[in-house]
C-alpha cells in the first residue's frame, strides 16, 4: 500500500501543502471534518481554504515538530478547534520542500476545557468572596476537599479537615441521618445549625458517579449575622408584646376599692376587640375575688361604635350571671345617644352619673345586706 493510500485512509486529518502554502493533497478525513472535497480544495491557498480565527498557517509550518498546537478554523459562521502538527519533507535532489499537516478535531475537548475553566473561575470567585465553605466527601463521609472564605473567618485553613470523617466530627449536631440520606442519593438541607460558635445553612448534594469517588458535595453558608438579627428581632417583638400586655392592663386596671366592690376605669378608644378583652379580664376578677359589685367607669371614653355598645350591655348581663351586679358610670352623651339609637334596654342595668354615686350605692347596699337594685339610679 502506497504512502498516498495510507494517508487517504488515515483516521487523522491529513493534508499537504507546497512551499507556497498551496494545498496539493487532502485526505478523506479532512473532507469529512471540514466538509470540503479534495477536488475543490487542491490547488488553492491553505489560508483561503481554512481561514484561521487568529495566527497563520505559516506559523504552524515554521514550528514544525511532533508537538500539537490548537488552531481555530473558521467554517462559515462556525469555528472548529483543530489540534494539528506539521512535518516538513525535503524535496528530492534539492527540490522545494513540502509540508504535511496531521491533526484531529478537538472542538468538543477544547469547548469542554473552556467551560471547565469558566466554571473553575466562577467557583473560585464564589468561594473566595462569599461567606461559604465548599466541601466534598466520599461514600464513607471522609472529607476529600474543603475550602472557602468562611473557613478563613473561623480561623481555619483550606483542606484542614481532609481525611477526617464528617460523621465523627459533626455527629453532635444531630445531622448524621440527613448526611447519610444525602450520600445515599437524597438531597438535604439544614438551617441555622450552630457550629464553632456560628450559625450555618448547609445544602447536601448527592453525586451519583464520579471518577474521584466524590459521593457528596456540600455548600455551607455562614448565616450568623442574619441569625443574630433574627434573634434580636424576635426578642424585640417579645418585648413589644409584653409591653402591649402591660399597656392593656394599665389601660383597663381592675381595682378593688372596697370589700366585694371592683371598679374598672376605661380610658381611650374602645372597639369590639378591646371590649372582649375587658369582659374576659373583668369576669375573671369577679370570680376570683367573689365580688358583689363591678363598676365600669366610662368617664374617659367619649365614643363607642354600635357593636361595642351592645358588648357593654352583654358584659353587665354576664356579670349578673356570676352573682354580682354590674354598674355603668360616667356615660358620655354621645354614648348615651348610641345606646338609645340601638334601642338598648337599660331598665335592668345599674347606671350612675359619677363613680362616687356608684360607690355610695354599693356601700349602702352592702351595709344593709340587701341585693342590688336593678332599677336605674339617677344623679
């Protein structure tokens, strides 16, 4: 078999150019890769047939040798990465030399390498600038890799724990079942776990097949600042709730002014929700103290809505069911108009203009031992 036949059937791209870089031979592999038949290529300048994105084919010829170089060839709108090397063959009897170029299509590999380089750059930027640590373990939980900015923040060095076992190191955190599940193929997440005096969120990412025996990749984010802010906010909310409770108690204090006599001065705007709270507090106080009288002093309330007015009357009725007398004092004219407009029956409610008058009524009723009158009082 001739050399020419061998080159035609070679699994590599093979073409030949003369001293002037004109194509004189073009094998079948070159036809397949470049999509150009030998008939349309032979006799044309190589730079015209295969224009390069950068550099020149002359550089390849000048650097002839066994070491391959990647050349980016333009084929219309597309580019192909050809890994090629050249062999200079001297001409017979002092004739002009010729150059044989051997190569193969390395486009897929070059693109994969470029993507890997890009991903590596992105990964490095992330781990070097965010408060995270990236780590990986094998199927036994042995650390194979660990690095990231958060490690430096904790005074640790990259790969400090490589060779150690995650189950043994962090078993006390109570995440071993989640880690085992992740190694087995189930993605897991843990939130706000405290380690080394900091709080961390961790994502456990299973890896099915890897030549480096990686079975679990972890991303651990230091959330200490956010966690402390959350705890601080929660503490403030709890403080506000306690303060609001104190304000509610102070706004509607229940005072035992005499044996068996309770008074609740109400100040400010009252609505249906606040009325329900007042009723609950007052009924509990009546039960606990076994009071015979409960006075609601409305002197500090100028306006109530229709629903609240009805609730006040229901409160008086509930007090009566507990065996005590409910008394209203200090009703503002606007409130009186609201009650009249609603047609509320006050014939069975003790009503006094002033708190002093209600207290006199309670003392007189208490001293005589008589039950309370259900007839409204005046003045």
